C-alpha cells in the first residue's frame, strides 16, 4: 500500500492542480485499474501501485510534456529508501514503466505492461477511447474491464482511496 507520507511528499512538489487531469484522482484510478489487472496477470502489485503515483507525478503541464515519465522516474529515485523500498530488480522495472509509459509498446515484462495498461485504461478522462490493440494484456483487453474503466474515466470518478488511504483533501 502507498503510504500517506509518500503521497504527501509527492503532492508537496506537484506543480499542477492536485485534482487536475493528471493529478491524484487519475493516479488513484490508475492504481485501482492496476489492482484489478494484477489479479489476472500476476504482476508485482508493489511496482504497479508505485507506478500509479509516480508516472505523472512530475509533470510540468497538463498537455504534451515529453519528459514527464523520466522526471517521474527521477522522483522515484529521489524518494526510494525514504518513503518506500524495492529491491534493485523491481526498482529497475518501476523506472522502465515510468520512463516508457507513453510509448506505444505493447509487450514487455508483465509488471511493466500491467502498469502501462493501468494508465491507458484511464484515457477516457481526456476523451480518448481505449483501443484494445494498444493494450498489452488480455486482462486489460477484457470488454468488461474496458467498460468499467471507461465509465470511471469519463465521469472522472473520485476513488475513495484518495481520502481513505492517502488522506488527500481536494476541497472544491
């Protein structure tokens, strides 16, 4: 589980609106997508959960931001050992997932591709339909999974974990 202290540290430095398009509500939906997909893929849930909070955590703008994945990975490097621990192999997978999450790759190590699918399933929040051929795993390509994620993304669903697990107050 992601600690409140880690979320506080990430949100403290987050330069955009915390409830914006790439902020905590997106991170939480990505996390919930990842939790569901991981049950079927066997992905390392710790990597998937950390990806959810780091992949967009160092964006400079809501629109195109080419280097944001690398900056998210750099933030993970900075906070490793202070707010979370992963062994070297798992940490390398987290870094790859963050740095390459905007690529069009559809194959790779199962925890990495589960991360990518978790994020891609939340594209409806910005009006982009999920394209099954751009997903990596059978679990993410499942019609029911896509429909569930699509509905939540379009509605910009606010997962309860934002408050319950992370203690984030978004205000109005």
